[in-house]
C-alpha cells in the first residue's frame, strides 16, 4: 500500500472517536463544473487534475444575513452551487438569521431531511405530518438545541425571543431545493385557478389553515426528498427486531421530544491524549434521525489538539468552524493519494468526501470549536491508528512490517500503545 506522507502516519498514533461516511459514488469526488455545457442530474465533474483544496472550501458563514425583508429572516445557503466539492455527496448546510419576531415560513424540502442547530436566541419550530393525520409537532428551542425536520414535510421556524437568533441547518442533499408553501400556492406562474384554491381551502382543517396563513410571505429556505416509505421512523432502542439501523417506535407514541437534542452548546472535555472531543448527535442520541440519512456532531479542540486521521464508512462530512483556527486535510484513494490541505478560520466550511482519510488540527493559540454535518444517521468512524495497531485480535505484525516498511520492534511498540 502507498503511504501518502509520514506526517499523516504519525498523526494516526492517537485514540479518538469521530464521525464516518459511505455513499454509492464511483470515485473519490466529482467537483461540480458550472461551466460545463453537458446536462446531467446535478453538475458535471471538473477534470480531477484541475481540482484543488479551494474546491472543497467556502468562507463567510460567520457573517450575519440581511433580515430586512417582509419575513425578517435570511438563509445563506452552502449548496453545490456555492461549494462545488459538495457535488454528488448528498449533504449541504445553510446559515439562517432571524430578526426579532421573524419567521422562516412553512416550506418543504423535496430532496432532503433538515437538522437545525440553534447557535443563538430562542426559536419556536414545528412540522406537520402527511395526510390523513396532519399531526403538528412543535417545540421551543434554546441555544445548543438540535431539531429534526423529516424529509418532505411542511415545517417552519419563528423567533420568539427578544433578540436576534441564528441557526445552522444541515441537509441530506447537495441541492436540497425549497418549496415555500405560500409562494407555490398563491404565487405560481401561471396562477393556480382561484376556484381550485377556494375549493381546497374550504376543506382545510383549522391546523392546516393556520399553517397556511403563516406561509403567506416570500422566503428562501431549504428542502428534502428520500426514498422513505413514511414520514418518519423514530428509533425504538427497546425494539427486539434486528434491522439495518433501529426498529421504529409506534407512531402513536411519538412526540416532539423524539426530534430534539439539547446541549450542543456545552464544550466537550478535551483533556485526553489527542486534545479533542466529539459530541455526537446520531440516531442513538436523537431517535428522530433514524432512517433520515443525516446527523451532526460538535468537535472541541484544545490548543494544538488533533482529530486524528480517520474515515467515515457511511457518510460525507461538512465541517463548519465556529471558533478558532483549524488545519484540515484529506487524502484521495490509490494510486494518487493526493493530499488536499487548508487552514480554516471562523465561518469557513470544508468538505471531506465519503470514505476518505481526513483529519483536523487546531493551529491557533486558543480553543477551537466546529460543527460537523454527516450524510448518515449512523455515520460510523474508523480511526486509522486504532484500526491498524489496536484491532482485536491484533493484525499479525509481519503484515504491518511489510505494509509500513517498519522494523518489527517498532510495530510491536505501536501495537502496545493501542
């Protein structure tokens, strides 16, 4: 096997728990080429020889959006059109700013589940299930709270605090799309016949009508669509049936708290050998994520702390820096083993394509914090040092001697450390 760099090998010699990724893509990445004239589902691929680290990089997500509009909210998207490295990787993110008393009007995501994390302020959020139940799940979120809006369902947010609010949304598609209900129903081109609308509205329930009234404003949001066969499948950790993932909780027993996780504003304990801590928000911590193909995590880094080289067997990762300065990188698969590396500041976003070895290192003088979005509800993690030198039972040392061109005594020493 080829060794991309001794620097990466040395970094692997630490323990860590992180994230993970895997998709059905046929190559390491397909960076979008907006100038290509060929029409494909998404964007055509840029010539891999011309790809550079900046293709996986977006800057400025720390900048507040302009909320001086009728609804008082502003979405700053980071989709494949803004960040070409996301193309084909089934994940994206956005920042949403809310003025006091503002709303992000009812909308759906035809191609994505959305996971919303509140960074600042107080938001009332909700979604409505499909016919015939049309159940309304509603919750008030504070800083550090996480909430799931399942694929394709009408949902909204409202700032119910006295100040401005900010949230980060992760979406399970690189081009999630948005259908704002008010725009689609009352602002289509050409118009929907008024008789059709009168007939439809006269049959609405009070809940449906109240949701519709909220939607009579223009807005840009997010969107979702998957191959799910029902609105949601909240995980039932007590279920005895073995399935790929977790069995579903009885829908009649599902409540808003099943879609809520609290505490992501709390710093993780970085007093460990690598100086970093991952706080996971996967389906095991947030049952409402089950089957929805997305999850999140907070990563804290002490000064010069690392998140050692690892892979994500079931997910692409999109990392957003909230505080500090991080050096990040990933290495492509054989035979090229190209190392893409970038230094990120607050508000920068970087993509680690599914399944590739990647890492982060705090190169600032203070603590650093990042939010990671991953394209699986159970992304998994393979930390390279742990897998190679700390497996149970051990990989035979003769195999490792040949693979890494190391003396057997060094291999035995490394295995003793894991």
